[in-house]
C-alpha cells in the first residue's frame, strides 16, 4: 500500500495514526442530524467546530443515504452542496470531501473546492463517476453496497459477508485503476449499515483485518448507527456516543485508517488513546 497521500498540502501517513472525517449533512432528512446544518451559516459553523475538535477531513453530503431515504434530483443536490463547499473552502484549512454517487455533482464540487469524492456506491451507480474522478485526479472512497438506500436492507443475505465485500471492492478497485485512477488515491469502506443487518455489521469489525489485503487505506463509518442503538437499547442516535466510541476502538485495533464520525471532539480523544496503545506512537498535544 502507498504509505502516504498528500491532499491540499496535508500528508496522510497511513498506519501512523487514525484520521477523522467529520460528517456534515446539509440535508433535511439525515438520520441523526437532518435539518440542523442545511443553511450555509450553520454548515460552515459546524465545519469550523469539527476542525477545532480535531477533524482531518470534512465530508459534505446533500443526499441522505439512510435506509429508505428519498432520492432528490441532481439539481437539488448541487444546490445544497455547492454553496456550502464554496464558503467552506475559504473558511477551513482541512480537505473537503463530497459524499455523492453522481459524477456531475462530484465534478461541480471539486471545481468549487472539494478535494475528495466519497461514493457510497463504489462507483457503480453512475458509469461516468470513475472516468470523471480520473480526469480530476482526486482521491475516491469506494464503499460496498447492495441495491440502493431505498432497497438495500432487502439485500442482506450473504454466503460469506467479508468474501463478498472483498470481491466487490476488488472489482471496483480494478475498474477504478482501469479508468485511470491512481491506486494510491483509492480508499475503501466496507459499508457499515449498507445492506447489512446488525450481526453482519459486528462481523465486519471482527474480520476487518482481512480487507487489509486489498492494500488500500480503510475507512469505517459506524457513528451513531442503528446497530449501536439495538445493542444499547437507545433509539436516539445522538445518545450513542459511547457506543460509537467502542466501535471506533474496535475499528482502530483491527486496522482502520479513517473514522467517519459525527462527534469529532469525543472521537479525537478515543483515537488518540487507541493509537497510543495500538500503534505505539503516543503523540503529545501542545497545551
């Protein structure tokens, strides 16, 4: 695996420490914070707070991908995402990721100042996504999914969960490199909660090391998700912070490089301690 990736003059050295991607949903209907940050001022203020809390990347999404989420038009998605990205680019120093499955949204967002494309379909929903990413030269996050957010929870029957995730990601890494994307700019995501039930989500954590063989940095997004709610008997996503912390520890111990989280400040503490234990590289922060 390429050991480092430079994005907007920031060096991501895989294996040295855990990086945090802060979730910024500029949507009215996301599962845990829908409607909170869907104005430019609220979104930029939240982005600044996450950077102050230790976020290494801010991930902006204009289309909710929760189970059963309503599909919006490309025009609506662009209208939600672009103004926020444009203002954020002037206000925050860290790389900006755009969470989209559309090549046209990805292209417009990168032109507006985004640095990374986070595609929950792994490049499968839009046949132009991989060629578009190749032409722009930006990193892409390829996630495993079956079906789409409207149908995905009907597709949780697997013969061997990790083998099928591995196979899908192998295929999409091959397609991405064939399209001209540098292998060193590909990040993979097993897709916690996307066409997986609660037990399968737990299995991903246990078997995460098997995905290291793909030689790409691994992103894990478990923050506030429903499988944690089931374990904790906690229906309020915002009250799942300690469950998220436990899942983040498990992900770090099993080889995750990036954690996609809502509660950045808390997960920064979790990752600092877990890194000190697991990576044997205690980083002393300035007072």
